[in-house]
């Protein structure tokens, strides 16, 4: 499924994660819908900046309505990308729309869009947490059996899991699951004791979050689409209180760096930032001193 590819940097594998693009949210905006504009900016930085990835994972909610037109717009922007691309499906998407736009992907048994593959000694597992008609996550017995089998295939191989829905309560009341939802309990039972799993990386919450799940580090990558407001107070579904829900904070992506021993995740906002310093001859002594301090 994923073409074999040598990493550009012999020291590390770079895996970019873009999530929650929501193409098609407002398709009639002129000259272009906001989410597509934000997506273009992220791709420009990612594909033409200093950290060109070896793999790009789109971790769900690629579209807002799961329609073929929105998937096609997304795929068109990715056609000239410099690396393999793994699109994942989630609650705003449709499996049919994704497969139509990305014909290199194939459905697994049961129609699920979940995959496992290896790059540079790192096993990568992408899970399907879509349940049609449900906003929250899903992880049924069939998917649990599939993940159990994949983990058993390579119990000594370092593994990274991508999953759209975070199986945790983050404190954003209107976005959170209940802590004891059956799909979360089921996923935890599969992952407990799986020491080869280096991390779980998710989307869905439109904010950067770090925690642990089943003893495994878990990170949430912020969205390309406008972000969810930072408000951890309780919300009453019967009392509209005029709180902020969505903001125009800059689009963000993650870059996960695997050096053969450890996984480190970086997050970059994309915007019109000023560069305050460059590596010139004037700053070369500082750079040399910093290397010298390594011993």
C-alpha cells in the first residue's frame, strides 16, 4: 500500500500529520473557502520548507460532509506532494469518498480503512474509528481483533499508532467522550501491556493536547480548519452562555521524528511570521559554541 522510500535525512524518518481539514465546510466562499486556503498554506510550508517529510498522514475529517467533490479537491492539492500519503477516514468523512479520491488505498476485510506498514524500522498502524451517523469514536470487536493481530505480528518492533478520535477526556466538555464508552474500554484492553507502542497520535479535538492512554504517550495534533476555543469549564447543553467555540487561531501540523531509537513530535503553526535571525557568518561562532558544548 505504501511505496518503499528512503528517508531524505539518513539520521531520521520524518512523518508529517495533518488533521481536521474539513474541506467543504463553506464551499461558496470567495475566492476560495477558508479551509482550503488554510490547507494550501500548510502544504506550502510542509512541502517547500526545511522539513520535507518522508510520509504524510491525513488523520481524519479530511472533508466536512464526506462528499466526492471535497475529497477530489483535497487529492488535487496533494498530487505533486514529495512523499507517500496515507489518508484516514473519520466522522465527517465517508469511506466511499476517500477510496474514490485516493485509489491507491484499499479497504480491509469488513470494509474498514485501517492499515499497518513499516518504514525505517518503525511500524505504523492507522486505525479506522468511524461509525456512520456518530460524531464520537468507534472501535468494534472486529477492529479490536484486527489490531490485536497486527500488534502480535511484530511485538518487538517499535510502533506508532494514528487514530482520529482521542480515547481520553481532555476537558473540552462539548467535544469529549464519556470516559467509560465501550469503544474506549475495548481499545484500552488491546493496548495495555503493548510496550512496543511508542505513541498514539490523534486529531478531532482541534487543539494540541498531550496525555497518556493505557500507559502510552498520546498526543492530539491541532487542526488545519479553525481551532476549537480553549475553554475547560463545564458546559450546559440547555443554557447557551455565549462562550467562544471556534477561533481563527493559525492552522497547525505535526512532524513526528523517528531516529531509530526514539520518537519526538514537533508542532508548527503556519502564518506570516517574521524571521528574527538567520544562520549567517555573524552567528557562526554561536552555532560552533553550541556544538562544542556537546562534549
